[in-house]
């Protein structure tokens, strides 16, 4: 019997003035989520139920805090948080991202500045 793979899903909700996402999102599998240019004030905790989440794009929102649980998203390969209200990133997130990809083709796998965090890994 051949294993069946769930199809890749991309959820594009950018630029819609969204401030929260419904809990029913946990039904999605193998997903990439694009939520940039909305009005999220906090990191959507509903995303923690998406164990196969590969991309989170929350750029250009109002996020001021990143929960440590983001580090538990083990399939996350891209995280975009630039242009939010962030002042820091949890140490657990730094360590988790660094351990997943020590090097990204000679460049840093992720970068944090006052404008936000960008993480890009193809490890």
C-alpha cells in the first residue's frame, strides 16, 4: 500500500483587515499561511494546532509579542514578522531556528532587527 500525502494548501489572507483567525483552521494540513498587511495585534495562537505548518507570513501587522510556542512548530521553514511592533524574540525561538539550520548557503538562516524577524531555511 502506498502512503498517501495530503495536498499542500496555501491560505492567502493578506490585506483584509483581519485581526483573528477561527479555531477551525486546525483542520488544514500541510499549509502555508500568508497573513501580511492585516491588523493582528498578537500572534494567532490557532496556528499552534497546525503541526505541518511550513510558512507563516505575518509581516506588516501590529504584533508586539511572539510566544515561545512558535519554536514547537517543527516543520516551519519560513517565518516573516518584519514591520510589526516587536521589541524582542524569545530565546527559545532563536535556539530552535538556529538548530534547524546552522547555515543557509553561507548566510544567516534568520535575522532579527527592531523591524522584525525573518527566517528562511531550506535545510
